[in-house]
C-alpha cells in the first residue's frame, strides 16, 4: 500500500466518522488504527526507498570503477601494440 493510498483511506475513514454525526469510540479507534497503519506503511516505504537508493549508488560506483579499469586496460594494450610494432 502506498503512502498516498493509505492517507486517502485515513482521510475517507475520518470523514465518514465525522459525517455519521455519531462518532462512537469504536469508530474513532478504527480511524486511529488506520492512521497508525498508514504511518507504518509509510515508514516501511521510506526504508525500502532508502535501501534502493543505496543499492543504486553502489551499482553506480561499481560501474564507474569498471569503466575506469576498462579504459586503463585499453591504454595498456595500445602501448603494448605500439611497442610490438616498433620492433
């Protein structure tokens, strides 16, 4: 469940409780539980997004290192080729 969906559900539940005019304790408790669930879902989504960002950053660093190594290898191969052609 996304944060927006959870917040919409919370808002809908709250407005239904208010519009009913008879906001009983059980209805208020249900709204509170829905809000707490939405907060927990949002925290989980935030955590997952943070983990995904960390993984993406590590992949970017690995790709940059691989590119640098590839360029160094190409330069070394070119130097070796030039030396062999001079002999």
